[in-house]
């Protein structure tokens, strides 16, 4: 504990003087340092596009053949049953023998596993009712245990549902949940990243304030461009979360609905946004199956990555 007060005192002195938008120390001695996982040029794709379908090794083979270099697996229902040891072993064995990297897991957002559904009853780490909150924590711990078999770097979490209203009881509940989960994740080499989501609670500004006020060791953020666009704008959301985001979700919309479209198919100004993106911030394309429309082809996904990389200035 001897090193930690020095780092935090350097953070707290300007904060006490009234300065805002301070970045908490990235490393937390005496704990293990945060592994450098920021590989900004890697092409990462979320399996959220196939969330209504079972994740199979055949699908992973297709993703790898398409030139995708990393994936984020969405923990939901029939898509990826992280509770089933045989499913986890099959996926872990596949990654052990392939170049495709398991970049991250998206933590579960519900506790029901029903065929053909993205999820059932929502879970919330900020639920003020203790039993429901503990159920949420236990569900996320089950997903974190995947790292014991298939190592990954980051777990993206929702701190609240879209209907949750911000209030001190909810933020206190979130603190209690995350204090426990951070230790559990750290023991498995995983960094937790809170995603900005639709609704009043998990906005970029609220999440940054939560990290600054709580100083939870190692807790970081996931910048979601589409969700930020529905709030104060993608560029402003990025600036608010700058320095605290360790991964990002890229998808498009027209500012009203959470459409999860391919970039350049909505209203986000991708040229300005990508030029402002930190060079080492990983980008994960997080698309959604659209009603009565075919899934985007891998050619379309590659073309979107090409445009994003040109806008960002990657060689």
C-alpha cells in the first residue's frame, strides 16, 4: 500500500483545488500493473452481429478467413453459453490453435437463456435491491471465469439499464458491485471497462465522474460511438472519456435509435471522429442484425474497416 497514496495524492491535490476532468492513475501498486493491451490497428469485430444465433467454431473460422484479427464475444443466451463447461472448452480449444485473438468479452446484460432471444430479464450492477444486485454480480463472475480457459484482455460491462435513473443509491450499489468484481477480474488478468449506454445514467460524463469520485483501482471505460452520438455527440463523448477508455465500440445510427449500423450508414461524422481517436485505442465494430434485412457481408465489413482506417490515418 506504500506506493498508492503518492499516486493518488498527486491526483487529489488539483482536484481539491477545483480542477475537473482529471485522469485517475492508470496503475495501482501494489496490484499487478495494467497490461498494455492497446493495439489500435487491430481489426476487431463483435459477435453481437450474430447474437440471435449460436456461436460456433465454423463462424469463428469465417471471421478469421475474412481477415478479422480480433473478436469480442457477446455473452448472451443461446449465442454463447458461458455457463456450460463444454461450450467454454470448445471455444478455448479453438482459439488456442488459431491466429484470431479473443480481444474481449461483453458481459451479460440478462440472466435468462432463451432460444432466439438477445436476452431475458435485465440485470443491473446498480440495482439498489441487494438480492437482484448480487444476482447480477454472480452472473458476471460466471462470464469472467471464461478467462481461466480462454484468456482475454477486457470485459465490457453495462453499469445500468436504459430505464435506470441516476441517483446516489444506484451509484452506491454500482460501487459495491464493482469493488467485488474488480478483484475477481484482476485475479484472472482481465480489465473491466464500463460502456456508455443509452439512458440517463451511463453517459460519458457520468461515467467519468464515477471513476474520478470512487477511484476504484483499475476500472476503465469503453467508448461507444453510437451511444455517444445519441447523447451529446460522438466527438464530445470521446473527449469526455479520453484517457480512461481502453477499448471502443464503433457503429452508426441517425441520432434517435440505437441501430448499430455499419459506419458511414448513419449520421456520425466519422472523418472528424476517427482523426480524434487516440492512436492506440482498439476499435471493435459492433453491428446488429437488422429486421428483414440480410446480414452485412464480410466484404462490406472489410470496406467499413478500410474507410475507418483511412479516416484515422493508419498506414
